C-alpha cells in the first residue's frame, strides 16, 4: 500500500483508509492547526527515526471510559494517603521533557523530539493540550500530558520518578473526567500500564463514531484546575 505524503497545506486522508499498520499519512510538521485537524479525525503523529513524520489511526483503538474504568485496590489505598499533590497545567513542557528523558525498559530511545515539544507546547498555549502533574516536596516527580477536544482526552505519554506518581496523576484525572462528563480517554495503543485501568479495544469504526459525537461539543478550553484531591477523585470512580 502506498502511504500518502502530505505537505503543509494538504488535509489528511480518511482515518479508515490507513494501512494495515495503522499509518494514514506521512510528512508535514506537528503545527497547532495540523494537530487539531488530526485529533478531530482520530489521527495522531508518531515519529520514527529516519522517516518523515508518520500519522497513525490504529485498528483497534485502546480507550478507557472513566465511568467504567478500574483502579486497583493498592493504588486506591495509596491515593488516600495523600503522598503527592496533583496539579494541572503548571509545568507542561517539563512533563513532556520528563516523558522524553525517563528510561523505559526495552526502549532504546523516545519519539518525543524537539519538533513534538514545540508543537504540543504551542497547542498547550491555545488551551487544548494539558499536563497533569504529581508533585512531592516542591519537586515534579511524575505526570502525563495529552490533547483534549470536546468530551475526549487523548493521552500521549506519562513518566514517573517516584512510586506510582504517574498512575495517581492519571487516576485523579479520571475522577475529574467523571465529574466533567467526559466520554472517554483515547490511549491510542494498548500497554500493560494502561490495561490495569480497565481499558477497552474499540474497532476503528466504533472509535471514529464515538469521536465524532465527543468533539461536537465545545472543548474545555484554557488552563485546567483540579478541584479534587486524589482521595476525592478516586471516590468517584467505579469499584
């Protein structure tokens, strides 16, 4: 299959025309306008060394529905202990750099390069990309970042420098999503880390239909503020 090459002005092909590997297109840069256009169509960038920027829409898609997610008992207990302060949007670029720099078993490097940090930081300044951060004694020890359109959040990456820091940040966010009426979290691809939260494999057709409904409502624009502690947020999540 021939992968379409897109320039700076060309739009994306339909996501359901992706290759068997989930590749929709190649080329272009992760500008604000292109990122918004991509995420609204169920497409996300995933750089590969030595290749033009690749844009993906995998089938199936891995998602977490906040109203029916799973939080392990051990993590619930840790959240109730209040080890970390969880904040939003106070250190976006630092979170991306943490995701880039923290070693990952079995992975020789990272796909978060300078162009990705530049593009997502610009999207953050537009109020559409957000960081959820775990702090301890004034130090950033974990977190995650992603993109929010309508009632959907796409999680891009997370990191931890302290036990369960990123998991607690994510579970706290899930509790807020229940309160805010978000439909689902797009995890893009399945991992062991996310499987513990009760994720679901959605066929691409189902994902695109649900995405269309989710992005039809106005986004939660601007800087996010978390109104609940981890203990309060996890109390809203199903057991």
